[in-house]
C-alpha cells in the first residue's frame, strides 16, 4: 500500500489521484463502447478505495488513448468511470471536462469519502505539451481542484506530462500503492535477480525493444525472442522471412546483438519453427514450417510448436522471468499457441514471474489464465521497459522531493 503519511490526515481533503485507466475499448456504432480488458481499472481500485475510506474527497485523473489535445467523444472516460463505479461498489461522479465548469462543480459537490473522475486529461493540449509553460498552466488549473496529489498511474510514469509530473511540483504529493508495488518488483528484477534470469521478449517491433535488449545483454542469462520482432532477428541469422513483419533498417543492429550476446555469454534463443499463413486473418490456415523454409508468399504469425516447447523448457528452469510482448497474434486462436505456452510456463516456475504490461498482460487474461498464478502482472508496458532500460522515469523522479 502507498505511504500517504506525508499527506497527513486526508479526511475532508480533496485528493487528486493520477491513475492509468487507459483500457482497450471496442466501439459499437451508436452504442456504448465495450471495455475488452478492465485490468488497469481493477488495479487502480485499492488506492482509490483506501483514500475514500480515509475520508478523502477523491478526484481521479486519467487519460484514454491519444486524442489530439481537444475533446473527442471516441476517447471519453465516461464508460471507464461507470466500470470504476461497479468495481468500487459505490457511486462515481463524472466531470464532462478536465478543468472547466463541470470539473469545478463536480469537485465542489463531493462529500468526504466520495469519488469523482475527470474527463480525459488529454482533451487539454497542456497535458502532453512539450512546452513547460503550457504544461505548467494546465497543471496549475488541475492543482486548483485539489489539496494533495497521489501518483498511482504506473503505466504513465515514463511520461513527462502535466497530471503525472508538473502537478507533483505544485501540491503535497505521495506515491500510490500501485506504483509502489510495481517499482518494488522492478527493483527486484534489476538489483539482484535470482538466477537463472530468463527474459522473454515479443511484440511487433524490434525498434521498440532495442534499448531494453541492449541493457539486458549485460544482465539476463537467456533472452528468448518471439513475436513479430523475431523476423528481423531471423533475417539477421540469414533466413528469408517471406511476407512477415521485417524492419530492414534493424537487421544490422540485430546481427550486432547476436554477436554481442555470444561475447557476453548471454544466450539469445530464437525459434526454430514458426506458424505461417497466406494472410493476416483469424481464419487463415495455419502452417508450421522450419525457420529455414518460410515460403516467400506467407506471413509468420506465431512461433512454432517445437520453439514453444523449447521456450517453455527454458522458462521452467528459471528462478526469475520477465516477459514482455506476445509470441504471435494471440487474438486469433489459430496463432495463440506460442503465447499460451509461454504464459503457461511462467505459471509453473519456482521463483519470480513478471508479466510486463500492455499486450502481454491482456493476453494472459484473454487466454483465461488466473492472474494469481503469476508473481506480478504489471500495468505498464512502456513504463516497465523504460525502467529495465535503466532510464529515469520522470513521474517517479519528481516524487522524490
Ligand atoms: C499505455 O497504455 O502505454 C499507457 O497508458 C501510456 O499511454 P501512452 O503510451 O499513450 O502515453
Ligand atoms: Mg504506450
């Protein structure tokens, strides 16, 4: 749980809480959008409840998607506020703007222990502005709505944004329980991981993972690579990858990583077989081929069964595992086996298993795994990767003073 002692007694105080409620939504023509994975909302509940139970007037700030700095109904937090209310089991007031008349009257209307959610903070251009003054001006307006600030949106602590960073400079602040728990686990991964330490990386783009691979080459014992990004590695190994995802400009970098891995005694494990199909579609016919036999007109959509078994064996012997990024297109059942095998293997280890945010966290839940079977499921993909890269996270750094 968070340490709110520095805030003193919160009874009757307006406490602004930054949460990460950025959940995937499925829109329906004319209807209310459906939340396809409410993991981040559930993870945000304990801090909000704890503050409300302590008598605070809780004002939740959050973003949804990447609107362009002005109101856009497609990115409204209204359905998210409704879900939060269900999960909290109490009413949640909703302000239809961020710092305008609705926000002010909503906050004024709160009694002790009540909860409100402000509309998507990214409806205001000041939230994500690169200009300190513009961000600061928005943070000033947010600060007017509260007496204290609790930073609990782990998924955004790597963003230097008004409601994450600048607001902490304007109000008495504290780290929320979710952020504290996330940082605690990441510290265990970086400071002295119990060995063997195996890292599984997937997802579509190798270019998103360069810095983390770079850093892990000095730390992990084994790096298992799957997902769309693997085809750039396979190309670097000299294989043809057909119509699979390929970042041509990263082939040399991948070659360099393979060379450095050998030098540093870190084993990079690539698949030996893959599942390919003629097209990117849920009902495409899956075909298993060796990585040296990917047909020129096919797309790789998952790691193959031999590779999945090999990955599972490697994970099975580990004492520490960090996994970020699906192994294939898990949203299509025919191409979910690699991701499922990795998830399954993580649940069986005798040690610390960490699922790093975003798509892999969603995959674990969508594939029906029990969240308690994992040591930790992070709510932040980008944030946990940046932490492992050794970067300073602005939203954490700013809480230090
Ligand atoms: C995420 O989904 O990664 C976080 O909510 C941060 O969102 P952002 O990448 O749009 O800043
Ligand atoms: Mg992101």
